[in-house]
């Protein structure tokens, strides 16, 4: 499988050539001097990279913290993904976690493991991708660490601020609540399937959705202000992540039939599904890494844009918490991604 990544339109970061020295041909200080000028400075950054630690303002007095990791060969392939792609994706998957708590991200710290034969320009591209994702969100990339290794590993720790609000947890959903979703469904899974099949030309926009997901980050704060009772970032598949809300809250999440709740997504995926003889509905229900937000709101509450109502919360019955689709148990073979089983 050697599909090449199509060049996405309206690229949010300039392309970076791999021409030039490798990482092994530079000193660590040389590499940092290449990276630092590319990194964004957020308004909460009091002291950025260059000292032993950064200093970031925390006006709320509490800090929301999450971390995530991308491992080459496991989460991305360099023959599919540029450094810009990986930097963008590493940032967005972490920013979505902060949004899912109803908070606003303020800073990122990035740990990078890289082999010596990696072009230094690829690392510069990664920094450019981080900047393209974080800059418009007023998020600073304030430091991190470098190490040598056999494959590229990108680990990001993200910090956020709640602005005095309570965090929105997974455990607050109650029977009678409305289930709502913001963002797209199934795009990233379809893009990955196209790349794996060497058919990226069928739907370049879907390939782009895999390489550079664009979650509705501002919707997290909107949901918190609208009284969301539970919320999370859908990173591992709708059914799997909905099951996490159900388990934490002790309820059942019952989605509307897929064609009703996610009809626009099915339409967008139809061409790729036909080309690969795949199920668009399965991509919607089990595909991960679109990083949309799944939330519950009290009955009668106004569901804020860009959320759309896609189901309801029911009391758990004799079988306990769980997830239904159209009142029935899902028939998919797997609810989504598992980091140790795939």
C-alpha cells in the first residue's frame, strides 16, 4: 500500500520541502533554532521556549490538562503524511480534548522523538503544522523535549482554562436529556480507507479529513454555556465513545436511525463507500478521529449551533448502561477503535 497524499486545497500551512540536512547533520541547538521561530505565542504565554520551563497564565486558578501521542507506523505513515499534516493532527486531537471539557486551550508542550535520518525540513514542517492549528486558536506552543529514536513519536500535553465554569464531565447525562453532536462523522475513517486501498484520488476531501481533521473547537465552550450535562471528544468512534458517556452516567444513549441523524454525512461518504464496497453507515458509527463533540443537554434546552440533536438519553434497564441506534442494539462488529486491539 503506497498511496500518495493528494495535495489538499486551501492548505492552512505552507508546504515544506524535505531537501536539506537530516536531523543527524544538525546539533540539537541548530534544530531548536529552526523550530522556535515557527511556533505560535498565545496570549496566555508569559514565558515561551528557551528556558528550563515555560510560564503560562492560568486566570481561572485551575488548569485543564490532557495528553496524547502519535506513533509512526501506528497512528500515521510518512509516505501518506507530511510533517505539516502530523503537526496539525497532533495539535487538533489535543485541542479537541480541552474543548470537550468546556474549556479553552491556552498552551501546548510537545515531546518529539526522531530518527537521525529524518530530514530536518520534516521537523520544520511539523512545527508549521502545529502553528497552523494553534495560532488561530490563540494557543501557544511553549516548549517540550527532543530525543533520538528509531521512529517518529509526537507526544503533546495541552493546557486549558475554564474561565470560572465547572468542567463538563462524561458522568452528567440523565434520562430525558437530548443527545447532540457537533462536527462531521465518518470522514477520517473514509479517508484512511481510501489511502489504505491506494484510492486517494476518489475523494481528496476525505483524505484531507483524515490527514488534517478540523474539529468544532469553539463548540465546547458554547455547549458548556448552554448547560451541557455531559460531553466528550469522539476520537475512537461514535458507538465506543457514546458507550463511555453511558457507562460514566449510568444511562442508555439511544441514537436516531443513522439516515435521520447523520444523513448529510452518509451523502458525503457515498462515493467513497461505493468505490471501496464499504459501508458508509459503519464509518459514521465506528470511525474515529473526526474529533467531533458528543454532548447531552437537558430536555427543552436550546441546543446551540453547530450541535444537532441526534438522539435521547434513556434510563438504564436490566442490562445496564449502553448504546442503541433507533432503539435497537447496534449490529456493527466493533464499536470503534481500541488502542490495543485496533
